């Protein structure tokens, strides 16, 4: 399976802790198509650093 770049276009809420990790709900666009996802981070600081334009692969 190949991964593609996804670009965050909106933050849907504050970071929250679940299953021992930090999560952020985001809206994104990838290859011209919008979507929603949850990004997982090990630290609260990394979760708070997510901003519009953040790139992740999916």
C-alpha cells in the first residue's frame, strides 16, 4: 500500500488523551479531496504543535 501526503486544513478540537497517547481531530485535504481524521502523538507538546498546513501521510 502506498502512502499519500495529507494537509491539515482545520483543527476540530483541543488535544485529548486516550489509550495512553495524545490525539487531535483534524480536517485535511489530499489529492483535492477533503476528509477528517484523528492524529496520534506520544506527547502533549507534539499534539499541541499541529497547525493548519501540517503534513501527515495516510
